C-alpha cells in the first residue's frame, strides 16, 4: 500500500507551476484591463490545479496498466511500481477532475462565461486521453500540442475572460508564453524518458524526432516564450518586466541542450524549467499589474 508521501509524490508537485502560472498571468492581464476579481481567480486556480493533479494520476494509471512505467527514472509511479491498486489511482484521477469540475461550474455561474463548460469538457477528455483510452494521443507525439492549448491558451485566456469579459494582446502574449513553457516542461520529461519510451513503444514527440531535435525544440520553446513578452508589451509596455525572468532559463537550457545529458541527468532540468515558468509568470504579471 502506498504511503501518503508516495501519493503526494505521485501527484507530481513539481508540475504544479504549470497550473499556477497561467492563472496568475490571466488574472494580471484582467487587472491591466481594469477588471481583476480575486474570487474568480481563486476558482480558476482550483480548476487548473485539479486538472493538473488529475492528469498526473491519470497518466500514472494508464501508463502503469500498459506496462510502460515499469522501468523509469524520475518520480514515483504508483501503478508501474505496484505501490497502489490501479483502481485507486484511477479513482484519485477522477476525484481530482470532479473537484476541478465543481470549481469550474462555480466559475462559469459567477462569471457568465458559459462557453467554458464546453472547454472544460474538452479539457477532461484531453487529460484522460493523453495516455488513456484506445488511442492515446500522447503515444502519437501530440502531447506538447495539447499542453500548449490547455495549459497556455485555454488557461490564460479563460482566466482573463471570466474576469474581464474581453481579451487583448497582453492576454494573448501571456497565453502563448505560458503554453510554450508548459510544453517545455513536457519536452524535458519526454527527453529524459526517451530511451524507455522507445523501448516500450510509446511514440512521444521526443521519440519521433530524436535527441538532437528535441534539445533544439526545447531551446526554441524558451526563445518563443520571451518573444511572447514582446507581443504582450505592445498592449502594455511594462509587460517587458517579463524579460527579467530570462536568467532563470540559462541553467535548464545548458542542461537540456548538453548532448551528453541523458536520463536521470536531466531530472534537475524539470524542476528548473518549472521555476522558470513560475518566475516568468510572476515577472510578466508584475508588469501587467503595474500597467
């Protein structure tokens, strides 16, 4: 039976900045439009955290029962390492989705943004089918695309829309930047697991394009995130404060692009990319709020 500490580790807390960052930026973009609402922001954060935890448990369950998590580096795998009953891990995933759904309904009811119900249902589908279902898209190299869409565009723009009922270039730039950095976290994860995924038949984007191109992709995602700051600055020049996070990119960039870094050696880059994403969100949000 898994311990409480193992259940917490199974939720992969190092990935939670990917949920916090877009809500922070989306709320700051709403504030720059003169319409921030702390209560709605808290509800949006609960939705994002619920989905992030849910997808982490869902991936643990689906990869575990497929046998692709039996020989892995990185965080604990509750199912793959036979620490917890698969049915309990699946229940934990859907409990997280259910909690996120309740918060989402409250957010929609209070903001009147009823279209978000459709997006929420799509998010649940995407969260489960990343590695679950008959044809998981994560096994076909589409994981990074979906992360960009849901943890970038949908999360940031949805947060801004529920509070301000409008969008601008700052919100769009922030959405693109957060999405690119969330994708960079997944790219790092898949680069770390590339050899194991290849052996297990899991055709992630990293497996499809190989080590060298995956390292280049990571670098491109980081550059793109800071270009997005320039786009946000077209609406609010103080958004340029987001560039202050650039030094945080240096350590993970050097590690991920090191041609001799494989497997466990890439573990620090995951945490460092998470720190980068959070620092990016804080710096960009500060600029938008000061606007």
